[in-house]
């Protein structure tokens, strides 16, 4: 039987240096220590620790399946240990995403973002993972549509016989907590009708239609709905499989050659442009942004990440490339344009999303000042 391997990408804002700038090395060291111990104890086969802006990212590859309590507890305990260190250092937002205290076997719904995928290993299995900062859970709707449903972006939809039957998108209604599966190309317009509303409908998984092969998984948890108030943006993560009857790595990256707008940015209250960056630039500055996005590529082999001769995971920093300079330039231009709007819509989010922010406390003071017109 083909080997089954699980890829778990779990993130958490445990504390940041200089406001919302980046995850400092002492916190990354804690994650590195804990995941190395887990590997030495054969709980996981491979791992990679990195940051996207001020979010600590844990990539773990293992054979225990999705939603495994041991894997999720490992992440939970690592985030708590890192948050405690952040408290000692008086870092900003220490433990910000740890919204619930009791771990009951699954980290979902407790604050951290989770994307997981169990796959049957192929002859070669390239994987691309994405991690965003200063944006919302719907930020991947647009690129997922471009990757798996738009033939103007993904040539394989036209010329690869393994892809011409299309893909199936699992769309989650985050308001009513319901899911629907929409198939493309037949239901392309219906898909856009749903996921164009990025605040409510979010793509959670994608399968290849011809054989139901899992192709993509993204985190869709909304922190404001868990906490009942604004506590930071969702900062989603995503896993995408590539090649051999799936979109090529180059096709997966094409949508990010241009910037696009997402909700989040400063105080989670504004529209902002996505800036694809290499790991060295995965930090947030101007207006706590612009919203950053990193993409890492690697190969799965025998239940783990392919390593070099010294046993180190071979990770490709995919956005560390001049091919994305135009997107970065566009992001800066759009950021400047939006900031000229100040606190006027559409630069600021609409009233539905602002209900979860601290602006309600400001508006409450003015409520009694209004009289009948």
C-alpha cells in the first residue's frame, strides 16, 4: 500500500519584538528544542520552525494522521512555553492567540491556526506551504481560485489530461458553521459568488475531481469569533500539493506575481495589499505591514522532509526571488494609496467587521448624543 504521510502546519502569535514586528530568536529556539525532542522520540519524522511576521510557525511531518492529539498537544505545549518566555521578556502580545486554557485533544478552536493534510506518497511529492501575517482567514480564497480553477493562471487545467475534469472546493460558511462542496469548472460562477465574500465564505480544502486526491488545505478559524472580540488577525496558513497531475509549483506561485487586497493590516481594521517576501523580510513595519506572505517548498520522502547530507531539511524559500519584485512594488504603491484614505472607507473595513474591534467602545460614548432626526 502507498505510504500515508501527514503534514501539519500550526501557527500561533505567542509574542513579538518591538510591537508586531517579528518573532525573536529565544522563542524560535524553544520551538526548535521541543520539535527536535519530539523527533528524537519518534513522535514526528521531520520538522521546520520559522516565522511569518509575528507568528511562530511549526511545520511537522509525521505518520499519525490529521487532528492527532499527540501532535496537537506538542504544538499547544510549545506555544505555551514560548508565550511564557515572551512574558518574561515583556514582549508584545505574549500568548495573544492562546484564547482557551483547556486542551482537550485538538488545538482547533483554541486560537492557533491549523492546516493539515494526510497524503499517500507519490513517486515525487513536492509541497508548497504558505503563511500570512496581518490578514484574515479568507486571504487565500483568491489565490486558491486562481490556482485550481483559472486556466488563465494554471495552464494544466487546459493541457494536462489529469486536470481537465477540474477540482472540488470545500467552502465553509464561518457564520453558520456549515460546509458545501463546489465543483469546477461546472460551478465556477457559483464558487466565485460564495468565496468572493471573503469575510464569511472560505475555502478550507481542495480535491482533484477525477479521483478525490487531496490537493490543498487551509486554516479558516476566525479569532474574533472564538474570543467574541478583536484579539488580533487570523493570519492563515495553507498547504498545497504540486506536480504530477496537479498544478505545477510555478503555476501555484503565479497568482502572487501581483499583489491583491486582504482585510486585516493595522489593528485588524483595514484593507491592505499582500506583499510576498522571503523569510529574511518576513517582518511587519509600516502600519504594521504591509501584510506579509511567505511560501516554502520541500519534498516529501518516506514520511518526512527530504534532507541534505547533514540531515537538515531542504527548504526552498520561494518568494526570495526577483520574480516577485513587481508584486512587492505594487504592494507598496497600494499601501501608500490606501493610507492616503486614512480612516475613511474603503481603506477601513466595513461596519460588520469593525463590530469586533475597539471602535465600538468609541461609538458607545456617542450613542446618547444622537436624537431623532
